[in-house]
C-alpha cells in the first residue's frame, strides 16, 4: 500500500497505478457478479477504513517486555499495538514525542512484582 501511495505521489494516475489500485481494492471489497463482462466494486469508504483493513496485520508498535526474574511470564514477551498514542501540542514536536515514546522504560513487573 505504501509503495502504491509513493508511486501515485511521484507519477500521478497512470495505467499501472489504476491496476495496482484495483489489486488493493480487491483485497477489501467484493465485485458485483453482473451478467455483463463489466464488474463493479463499490468502494465507498474513507482512507482510515482502507488503512485499517490493509494494515490489520501490521502493528504500529511492538512493546517488548523483559523481566529478569527466572520463570516469570514476562521473561520475554511482545505486545503488539494497533495505534500509537502520543501527547504533543505542536506538530513540530512530533519527532520528540516519538523519541520519548520509544525510550526504554523500567518499571516494576506486573506479573511477579519485582
Ligand atoms: Zn516478572
């Protein structure tokens, strides 16, 4: 999907972008089974819907949990998150917010409390 977006931004609508667009839409929507040879895909939706459908198996973030206590369930665990929730007042601070979001955090284990 990101390659499609890049291609569309760089080259505009071309035969290839229309073909690529069809392949993406076929993953989400069903085409009508008309008697004619023309198939119709009703793709009325918004960008968020398409992004959610196409990126369902691509988490925005993976939180790595690591507890050093022997036998703890949090010994080495990944938690996938579909969204990132950032606090920032100005878009100029977006990179700083992302840097803070990805910083290593140390806190008491929620499983063994050590
Ligand atoms: Zn633990």
